[in-house]
């Protein structure tokens, strides 16, 4: 290691054995005394610097996705697999120690030009993955943390009114599917939470639903919560349990021929009913099953329910996520302005 001075600034030059190349960094110091102190501190840190374990991108992906599958939701696991597949197609199966800032920057820039939302999803997932790589001592730092994606304008989520929901229900002939749509609209539960909902999570006496992690399903972020039932939800569950002879054999609340529903099937069935309503110029064709969850939150916000209460009902880990519904409470803005009167 040695110091050299250029344009009045001292620089440190050394050979990086791990990367097999000479590196130069600025000490940002003009005085030699300060530069020498920088050199002394750098040498001390360099000697104690961790030697990282080597692992290829594919091997790391397999280890990380296995960790995710055991601890997080299946949907997140599938997104992890997709994100790594896109990255490997771009970089090849290189050692993860070779994944530099410029390489990641090009990957995200190219992806953003094709799909803005895709780039955001890959960024969040891969950033979390490579934070884990640092903790597992495969990297000394996460190069993705230096990257800033362009911001995407946030659109307000779509939601349905009670009348609009009735229009969709009128286009659905299957009563069980109608009940599921009403249930989602009045609980704010995610489609996978509804699909995996079991009777041992239901208390008709207390009139509550417990959204829990089970052996075959984890909620998003593993956040468990309790959702009180309103009369419509209570009526649906009371009607369903009356048809069950042996509740132990009929674990799933919503089932078809003894089997739980498929999320994709429910999503497509709901979309088909939406399209039928769209033909009558009643419903926006962009409405999806997940918007029933948004509708639950949006309708509560419009009725003046605290965003912190909505956060707990939805199972959000951060109030910032719930703040997308803040615009539905114009009385807050009106009350603020009226303070000037």
C-alpha cells in the first residue's frame, strides 16, 4: 500500500487479492499527516477484514430460496425464483463476489426500461437477498444498496363500492363464489389467506377470524392478526358450518369436493364476472380480486376509521403501506384548513 498525490488530494493504492486487481481510493485529504492517518486506519481494517466464502450465483440462489420457502409465503418464494432467474440470464452464473455496482446498475436500468414495476420488485427482493449474503459472509457489502431506482408515480388503488360489488355478484351464478367475494370484501383478507382458511381459525361465539401461520401456509411477513366479523361474514360462516357433518374432515372453510380452492381459479372466476359487468359500463375492467381487499380498507377509511386501526386489520407491518388510503379522508384536509378561519 502507498500514497500518491493527484490534484492536491492524496490517494491510496493497493492490490486487492480477492479481486486480483489494483485498486485506488481517495483519502479525501490534502494534508499528508491526515492522509497517513487514513492509511494507518485502512491498514488496520484491511488486516481484520473478513475473508468471504466463495459461492456461485446459482448455488446462492438455491440456498436463499430454500431459506425463503421455509420461512416466508409461497408467493414471495416464487418472486424470489423469478428475480434470480432474470438476474442470472443477465449476468450468467458468476461468483456473487463478482457482482459489482456497475453490473447491477445495468441490470436494473435495462429491466426498468422494459417493466418499471418488475424492476422495483426485483430490486426489493434482490436487495434483501444480498443483505442475507452479507450476513452469511459471502459478501462484505451489498452493492445493491448503492443503487437508487427512479421513482414510479404512485396510483391510488382501485376499490369497489357496495353497489359495484352487487353488480359483479349479479354476473356470478355460483353461490359459493359469491360468498367468497362478499367475504373478501368484508374482511380485507388476501386471496391466499382465504384459500387456506380453516375452521380452527374461526370462532363464531367470539365472532372473530384468526389469520394465522400454519404448517402449509405463512401469512405475508408472518404477521398474524384477528379480524372481527360483521353480520354478512357471520351469516356466510354460519350457513357454511351448518352443512358440515364432521368438521375435522372439512378443514377448509371454503372448499370444493373436499378440497381447497385454487387461488388462480378464484382470481379468474372473479375477473370473468368483472368483464361481464364491464360490458354494461358498470365496472372498470382493471378491477382484480385483490381490489376486494383494497375496497375493505378504502370503505373503512371513507367512514372515518383510523388508519392505524386499518393497518392492524390488514396486517401491514408499516403504517406507510396503509397511508395509500389517506386520500380517502378529505375531512382531515378540510379540518386542517378550517383552523385558519
